[in-house]
């Protein structure tokens, strides 16, 4: 599987998790125990943890494999992405560590500047990568 495909899959996982969190927050649940949506939420958050842990590394691989230039501009953005992914990952892991996840807790996670910054990074990065010529076309 190409690095671009892996990156796209990680972005999709994180974005789908965010969309599910928005729906979960709107339900007004006091906790996730015994709820189908609560089980699904934990599953999506767990998948997001994996994607958050790897997304910056995959982007780094693309930068180096495809020799993206100007390198210093890509590296500077990679530094931002790494920080934002690490911060969002810490917030998601904290939520997952709770014995009960309420809609209000997820609403607060949705509002987290760390999650929002990461989503903005992903949208920007995904659009840039989509517009780059593929390696075989270079």
C-alpha cells in the first residue's frame, strides 16, 4: 500500500471519528455503558488513536520518498502536524481512559483546540498531497 493511500486512510479514520463524536455529543447521554452508540464511540476513538499516532510519520515518509520541495517548508509544517497530532492523541487517550463517556465529555473533546487544530492540519495536508503529481508522474 502506498504512503499516500495510508495517509488518506488515517485522515479518513480521524475525520469519521470526529463526525461520530459530533453525533454522540448531540445525544445527551450521561454515559456510554449499555449503549450501542457508546460501544461504537469507543471503537472509533480506539481506531483514531492508531491513526493519530501514525499520521505525522506517514506524512514524513511522503516528504522524503517524494523529495517534496521546498523541503524546509514541508518540514516546518510537519513539526506543527506532529505537535498537534500528539496533543490531540493525549486528549483522546484521556477520554478513552474514563470509565464512562458522556455526551458532554465528547462535546468538550470536540471543542478542544487540539482536536480542531489537528483537523485543520489534516484538511490542509490532504488537499496539498492530493494536488501533488504522483511519483510516477514526476
